[in-house]
């Protein structure tokens, strides 16, 4: 087994493991957390499991590779994982999204995909990875050391058409063993995504449960995703700086929190455009009772909005019109237009100005947000949550409470003083302490209610 | 049971492999910057590891994108009881509010506060979900099994990155595991194994000064983390000062040139700084970026404990709650509450552990 640190400059706690009880303690702690019932004796042979545990939980952001002249870098796509399966809410053929509905400018440049920019003279480029597709196989499996044991086969599925039966064992897909391989789970879904060709064909090595013979099966999988493709133009014919971030996403208007799996593409972009995108969304997440819209925004690498749609594009029944181009306005123009109209807000610019978030963070927590927080908060606001929601959530956070000594009274006093701009009276403190109790200590709810009363 | 344990081990071992294969690319792209000798570290050959800051925004967006959104599985109703540590109760409230957007008929009740009480509560009532921000011991698991909780499972749901804080004037650059253990652990006589800054390689006025440890006043999750995870259950050395909050700790360290403590990443105040960890000669700064890249290892896992045997008894309520927490929205909420999300691959493996058979 290749050791993780061999390939990652040795930066992990396994190095610490070699230092005796310190590392061992963490190993045991973490392992015990995740595997209650496993005795410490499991580790008597040495602490080699530690990095198998804690490291696995740590998030990994992709690290910028050598940036190419186009200013982008190959990225793992956002559409990496998940299962496909039948769902009663799968969108019908007559539904809002038509398969492969395209509204691109047919005269524009081709897709730049596979992590390779396609710079064009006087044009721009987007940088996307090879778009993965989700495929439907139609099996329920239990992973084992031998392979993936088929427990159930969905009627009229690719698996059934290929002749798979319960108790057959899928040994390999695309020549790569699935199930537990050297104590590592090689997931069938992952392997399908890696091995299937563009048309959804994959070769499986199967142990037939009845004949006990190995056989190769060429399986034609069903598509489990729908495509929405198009292009984006900059209305002011401006030019994007290198490393701009283009986000195009399908939004659920009825229930903004109900995100569509693979319904968003995030790519780096530069130049004058047009910029092409392809959303391979998972139709299982489309609810025919809900309304959807397409939104697009371009930010710089700190999250500051550069271009946005004046209004998101409603996705009508029957899909978007063909050969459409999404025209994005510069954020400066949008702000100006908003001010002239007396509104001052741009509904589609969900990226939010990072300066606003920083200001709120400084006011409430005395520090600017980390990039981590900035991204999460942008996502939160993109779901249609308000600045009041955002402030309430920060006020309700452990950090805010900790700054006040984890003391309910100090919390209420400070919350009132901060939000109202004047010191709290004793009556106010008592009243809101009661409210806090009624909300079972939910500080976010209290803050939200207080702000709503102030309006 | 044996099969279950074997599966657990297999699952966890395979996880490393999954990460390993997925991260080789990341590792190769690390910038091993020119060595800046730690001001006061004994090992001056250590090099600093950090990532290019450029592009973090995009990568973080994509990290969240690679976690599947929550997919409700039909109408769910019922009442869930969340008990646990203060930290976890707050996270639980946040998750509960969001979960109710998908499932308005579900009700949540706040159970007993505190990790100990939550586990006791789970032992009596296997319908409880206990949120724990400290280690769960084998004895506690055995006690759960001996009571009414027949198949207790601990699932990590978020991460709390921890950092060593010192006064901004303190020249200490980095700490090795042994040094950290020596500072915070006590010997048989209750004395710290490393008592002065000079023993950590610090020179100048501070060299002969006694290391002054700042802790939380009560048995907090942080304190428990230090004792159980860093010291392997060994006693803590006596603190110079105790405080009611992490913020108080950092404010005190800002005024104490000889102070040191362990707090969360977000607790830093002016006139304090974090100390990097030195691992195999590599100095890893306590930054969000390093943590999110999987390079910074000191983390306190936040977990939920529940009875898996009961999952089939409540119409899918608790399984759905856990799936939600491990979804994109649930992980984003963890960030908004001040913590870090889990690795998407890890999440998928935890879901396999939760659901067993996979559908493709």
C-alpha cells in the first residue's frame, strides 16, 4: 500500500505517530469515535491506522497547478460523486428541462474542456474539466473482498438487460477491481464514472452465481443526467481578468434551499468571451412542483462580483429557447441601474460584495471572514437568505457567544447594544432572556426576532 | 459483530487509499517554500509548507460543490431528540432549522445538555441522538450496549481545527509533537515536562521564563481534547490561569508574553499568533488553507452517537437527519457555525456505513 505521506510531502499526522503515545492517542481517539467497540488492542501492532482515519476526514481543496497562459488550471469538476437511481420524482420527458436543450451561439468558439484552455484570438476561454456523466446501472450491491455482490436488479435496467442476477458478483469494471481491494473500497458508482465511455458503455467482469464462471459483459448504461448548455457574453464587451470565476447554476425558485445535484458549474474564465458552459444536472433532484431559473455570475478570485445577469432566466416548461446567449452586465452598471431605479439592489448578483461580509464580520466578531467562511456565506446568501439571516446566524454562533464569556446575560446585553445602537434596559434584558429560554437557548432565533422587531 | 467490526476496519482503511489516490495531485502542487529557519526552533532545517493563496475561493467553492445536496426521501414526520455538548447542541439547532425546511412535519426537541448527560440519555432512550465534541471511550460504548442502545455508532459530522496560541512577541516558530506533549502534559509529580521557553529553543529574555499555560476553567471539550487526544489520557500540567471562554484565553495571552494555549482557529485576537506544527521536518502553519488542503492535522472531530439498530424503527427520520447533516447544506451550515466541513470522500464512506447496500 502506498503510504499517503509518500506522495504528499509527508505532511500528515502519521509522522507524528512515530513519536509514541502522542500520536497513538489521537489515533485511538479518532478511531474510537468512528468505530466504537473496537478495542485498543487493535492498535497493538503499531499506529499505522491513524492516517487512515483522521486524514480521511480532512477536507481537501484542489491545489492550483501550474497556471497556464490562459490563467486557469485543471480542476476536478464539481460533479464528482453520488448515486444514481430511480426516483418517482424523476423529471418527465415533457417537463421543464428538455434533455440536451441548448441555447448556445452556434457561431461561437467550441468548448474548452478536459482541463485545457482554448485561447482564441480576441476571444475568451473557459476552463472546465472533462464533464463527468452519471450513469444508471440498476443494481443494489454489497461491497466485499471479492467484488460487489449483487443484491437486487432493477427491472428493465442496464443490469437486467445485460443478464445480471442477484448473487452474481461484479469483480471488475473497466478492468479495475471493485469492492474492497486491499482494504480499500472501490465504489461501483465511482468506477462506473471513471470507466464508462462517452456513450455509457462499460465492460464488467462478473462471477456468475449459477455457473460459478467468470464472464465479461459489455454493458450499455442509461444516462442519469440531463444537459443544459449555452454560452455567456459580456454585454459591455469587456474583458475578464485571468482567474475570474464563472458560475452558472440552476436555481430552485420555489424552494431555494433545495439545490440541484450537479446543477452548478464553476469554472475559471478570462478574456472577452463568449464563454461556454455545460450543466450535467441530476434530474432526480428536479421536482416538477417547483419553478426553476438559470443564473450566472462572474467574480474575481476573491469573490467580488464582476458581471452578473440583470435577472435570472426563468426556465419554462419545454426548456430554454435554442441558440440563446446569456448576456451579463458589469456589476458596476447593474449597481448604477439599481440606484437609478431607486432599488439599489441587484437581485441576481448573489455573489455579494466580500467587503460587506467583512464589515459584518468585523462588527460582530472583530475579525474578517476566512476564505472558507466567505465561500460558505456566499452560498448561504445565494439561496436567497437575507442579511438579517446572516447576522442572526453570526450572532448565534459559538464564536460570538464565546467572545461574551459564554454568558447568556452578556449575550443579550451585547446583542441589543450592537443591533439597536444603544444600551439595553434591564427590562429588555429580562424579556429577551426569557425569549432565549423559550427558544431553548437558540440564540440565532432570538437575534433574528430582535432584528425583525427593529425593522 | 465480528463482521461488523471487520467492515469498519475495512471501510476506514480504504478511505486512506481513496484520499491518497485523490491527493497525489495536490501534494505535488504544494509549494515547499524556501526554508525560513524558525526563529527559535531547534530544528532550523524545517521548511514551511503552505499553499498558493491564489485560487482558494474557486477551490473552496468546488469542494462544497463536490458534496451532494440533500435529497429528501418522501414525507418524513416524527420527533427527534438532540442532546449533547453545548457546541453540538448549537450545531444541532442549526441543522434542525434547515432540515425542517425539507421536512416541515418533523419536530425537534432539545434533550439534556452536556456530553456525559447525552450519552446517559442515549443509554436510557435509544431514540436520542447524542452530539459529542470530545472523545467517546470504550467504556462508554460498552455502557451504551449494556443498556438500551444496542448498536451504537459514532459518525463524525464536522471538524474543529485547533491551534496553539502564543503572544505575538513570542519568537517560537513551531512545535513538534513531543514538545507539545511536554508543554501540556505533566509528569508523575504533576510537574510539566517542559517548563521554560528556553527548553523549546527560545532565546533572549523569554528563555528563562516559565511557560504559562492558559486553559478553560471547566472541563471543556477543548481541555478534554488536549488530555485525551494529545496526551493519551495522561494528566494535564497545572495551568497558570483558567478562563471562561476561548476568547478570554486569547485576550489573556495577548497580555502575557509567556502564555500559551490551545484554541480554535477562529479565536485569534490582536497581539496573539498561532504556532506552526512541525511534522517530519516540515513546518505547517495553522491556516484555513493548510487545513482545508488536508495538511494541518490538529483537529477535534465533532460527532453524533446514535443507535443504528433503531434506524429502521422511525420511518427514516434519523437516517434522513444524518444524511442531511452529511449533505452540502449540512456541511455548509457547519462552516457557518464556525467549523470545517468533512472530506467528500469521507462523507460517502460514512454514508455507506449508515446505509449498507449501495444502489447504482
